[in-house]
C-alpha cells in the first residue's frame, strides 16, 4: 500500500551548484550529502515538511542518471513513494501489468527500494521505498 510521497529526486550535473541553488531557494541547508558507490551517484537530501527533495549527480558516465542528463538535461528524475513492504508492492505492481526495473527490493538511500519502469507509468520513473 502506498503510504505517502517520500521524496522527489532532481538530476543535476554538478551537486555543488545544485546545493547552492536549492539552499537559496528553500532557505535551508541540505541535511546531508552522501556518495552512493553502488548506484554511482552523489546525493544531497533536503528535509521539506514531511517529505524530502533529493539532488542526484552521476559519478560515472555509464549510469542511468548520466544518460538522463544527456538526453533530458537537469530536472525531475523520479518520484519516490513510501510503502510498507517493497517486495510485496513490486509483486502487486507486476500482477497489475506494470513493468518493473527491480523485481526484488535492494538497499538504497531511502531504505529498501525498487523501481517501476517509466514505460508503465506515463514516462515517470517511480521508486518504491520501505523504511528499514
């Protein structure tokens, strides 16, 4: 069951420039900046109300985020929805005919995560996240 919006992720070419822009815009500092080697990204997280805004910068040219930036430029990359149990939700989505990127949950910044393919969600990359 979808509980709420966990975060919105914005792809940026340069995390430092993105930080300056969003710190100025939001009037707050990022809660943290962290490199995620297995996803080949550097991420910054802003706590805004009961959700977060995540800035993501690729750390390698062969990643989905790098390809996104190359083809679409900077902007909204994905929306993350919080769920009770990622693996169950992924199975339920597959049963509804939604194409999955992840057939099983894996660890990410937001907890245990799994992605739905944008082909099945009107072009929007959707991440499901379970707090652990």
